[in-house]
C-alpha cells in the first residue's frame, strides 16, 4: 500500500470546530442561534441514523436543531404545509427534508417547495442554476466536502484532469461543476460510458459516485492519482465504497477510505451551509 489515506474524519472534525467558533461569533452579534430544521418521514433505519447524527452535530456546533418526524403515511399536502411553515419561520435558516421519501410522495414537488435561500442541501433547481452560472447559492454538501478534501490534499487543482463517475443531481453533476470552477479538465462518466477503464486511467483526480460496490478497479487508476470514493454501499462485508480500495491504494497517490473518508464531511458542510444562510439572512 503506497497511497496516503485521506482522513475525512479529522478534516470534518476540524471544519466542525471552525464552524462552532464562527457560530459563537454569530450568536454574539445576532442575538440568536442559526437554526436547522430536519424533516424525516417514516422510520427507515439508515435515514433515522443520519437524522440523529445531523441533530447532534447541529447542537454541538451551537446551533438550534428543529427535528420534525412525520409518519410514513403522511400526505404530500401535509408535508408541503410543513415546508411552507418552515419557509416562513424566522428561527429557521436551513431546511433539509431527508431523502428518500415514500413512494406516494413526489420528491421534486417537496424539494422545489423549499425556499432556495434556506435550501442548505443545495438540491433546489435555483441553486443548481446558481452553481452552474457562478452565482452565490447553496452547494450540495457531499460534493463540496469532496472539493475541500481535494484542495487540502493537492492545493491548487488548476489544469488537472478530473473524471467524475456518476451523473446524479446530488453528487455527479454538482461535483463536475465544482471541479470546473477549480479549473480542472472535467469528464463525466456514467453507466453508458465506453471503455471506462481508459477514461479513468488518464485522470489525475477520480471521483467515484455510482453506488456499485468496488466497481472501480485498482488497475484503472493512474499511478499517483487522487481517488475520492463517495460510495456508501451496505454489503455482507459491511460498508464498502465504489472503489476496490486495496487495489487502488497500491497505485494511487492518495485515497479516501469508506467509512471515514467523504461521509463525515457531508454533515460538516451542512453546518457550514446553515451558518452561511444565517449570515445572509441576518444581512
Ligand atoms: N439522504 C442521503 N443523503 C442525503 C442528503 O445529503 N440530504 C438529504 N436531504 N437526504 C439525504
């Protein structure tokens, strides 16, 4: 094994501590805490764990956490009415509706109902458009966390060849936009890409966000490349990433582990986005 293992847990802890200190400053000036509302529909075990972690981290950062747990059979109208009330609530700076939602609810109808200026997930099309056109908005937490890890590892990313595997609205597309903003040469690969191995092999930066365990093979990686594994796949062997970690770590320059890589950054960036929202709304 030759690659540096990128410690996302340590990077996230450092970011959360910076946010905590900045939150103290905000509270002293504004006379109120930044507030994050998290909405959970149903009792999916993984989602419940995420929501609990978000609530704990919000409070640890010195922010106010508003948790709304709704039954699995809540109607779309009731959920939208809750979003409307959170949009109007002055104490709420950020709103996150945990996904996935039950099948009878149209996710788009709910995420597009959130006020774009409280959309700390960055999922609203207005925020996707702002990111694509260089305006200030909210950037989805996971891709922003990846960029932070990359810059910490590599410094300036200008001119580097980056390959993003996956084209989801939540990770792949915003990741490509962020890498472009850092002046990388960006390729977005996906399930229909021909000869993925050779596409990946020319990359200085590989970001894997496909949701297929160990899909990216060690021999695809260019020696010395930096590999960011966004995959969190639950298998019989526990949590595994989208990258064959052992194979890739023997050729890469640096690589994120799963767990303990990208995952912890997501919540830290969510807190960052909530603090940014509080500052903007306080004027
Ligand atoms: N489900 C899994 N990850 C996320 C996330 O980052 N935001 C929301 N809203 N739901 C999720």
